[in-house]
C-alpha cells in the first residue's frame, strides 16, 4: 500500500506542467504587459510613477534582470530614464528615476495665471463652447496628462518661470485640488514652478481659522514638492479678492492666519499701500486694461478681454500692442511680471495658442512674442 502511494505521488509530479523559468525573454514579455505603479523611495520627495514599457523599451532589460532605459510615465505623459531590477513574477525593485530639478527662479519672476477647470468651463448652459476663440489643442480636458505636459512645454517656450494655479480649496468646485498633484509631477524635472491662486477669498470672507487650515494643507500636501514655487524657501500663495476688500478685513485676516511662513501675494484694493498689515507683495487681477503697474511688487499685462456673453471686447486684441506691453513689463523690473492669462478662455484673456493667432512655431503669436522678448 505504501509503495503504491509513493508511486502515485511520483507519477503526479512527473505529469505536472513545469513552471515558467524566469528567462530574460520571458521577463521582457512580462515587463511590457501592464502598467506599474512605482514610488521612487531613493528620492527625498518620493515621486510616484505609472510606468509602461514598449516592446522596444523592454529590450533594455539585461543581464541579472537589471533595467536601465526609458519608460513612459502615463501620469505625466513623459518618457523618463529609470533603473531597477525586475523580479519574478513581475516586481520592480531597487527603483530609481530621474532626479528633480530643485532650482527656484530669482526675481524678477515671470508668471502667468492658469486654469485647470476644463472641460467643465467650456459649457455655460446652454452655450458650448463658452469662448469666442478656438484653442489649437481643441476643447481639451485638464484630466488629460498630454494637455498638462504640452501646457508646461508651451510656458517654458515663452520663458515663463511659473504658473499661478486657480485653486478652490480641498473640497471646492471646480475640483482643482485633485488635479494639482499631476501639475507638480509634470514640472518636477523642469525649471518650471507652480503656485496656488487662492480663489475662495474673492467670493467670501474666509475666517482666520479657515485660511490657516488651508495654508497648512498646502504646506503639508504640496509645498515640499520640487515643482512648487518658493521665494527664499517660503512657499508662494497668491490670493484673489473682491471689490469689498479693505485693510481691516482681508489684509488683517491673512496676516493673522499666516502662521506657517508662506509668501503671500494679495490682490490690491483702494488704499492697499496704507494697510498696517502688509503681505509680502501685491498684484492686480483684471484684464480689462492692457497694463497694471504695481511696481516694485508687480507689473501685469493682458492680451485682451473678450467675454463670450458680452457684445464687444473690453480690451481688443492687438499683437503689436502686446509686444509693447511686454517691453514695458520687462523695463519695470518689478519682482513679479505677470501675464493675464495663459488659458482663461471664457473671458477671452488667453495667450495659449488658438486658431485665430496660430503660428508656424505651434505656440501662437502671443507666446512667440514672450519667447522673443522675455529674457
């Protein structure tokens, strides 16, 4: 009986299918078969990737199953050079990706206001598209990693140092908070930087406690990332405002709330220079005029203002005038030299490429002028 049982077990092992051997050819096929969520623990900011490997890229997997080559990061739509070991049954270990660009721009800083509220903002019931113009990238979605990458590349082409990102809070609408991490990740290995534009102040009077809570949220979630804009090591926050703001209200609340050492740039209002509670700098946000001079703090320029629902533009577009405005901005030597805006399409203030001002460069007449005239 015992002999028969041993014979039966031996037969079972003899007929069992062999396991896949972890050959280089097999490992390469596994590598190209799916997307890998990877954290680079070797870097202090612990960047996250969503990596895919083409059959051609998988051939970079070599002896001892070590990979050193290009992968495509679907989170940022960029090809990145990575290194790792590939272990059975298909695990990436000892991963190392590209180092971050940790530089920060010196003054004067050239920046533009940016909106990640598409596709929602293309529709204002019942009008679609809610814009007089036709973006060269079509009526896009900011959930598309390709759009984020192309926008950063366009702003770098224009010699812009930073984007001032319209932000509606952790739970606000549009849902700009959930998208911001992708923008920081896409800028990580470039010299381009992002700062938050705090929108809720313009539509209410958030309490000192609320502002402080939001500043702590920005500090803890975003400010340590290499892609976040800093001045003298302090993370930058721009603040929108309303016509009802004054020294006793807005300026005082933000001074009391800023216990985290943020660099605060408030929107100006009548008499702002006389406030006892002064922020780090002031700016203006209105594209109805071609230029606003808040020197030495800021100098703002706008290409035009042509709201979709209004019968005539408040500020007609003129590329020749735009070139002159750029020259005035540079000559001001203001610390903050600001473009209103990169892509606020409903109000018609965008400098992003559109069919109406397309050029052979692919970036459009307004970015071409910035590329030529900004240092």
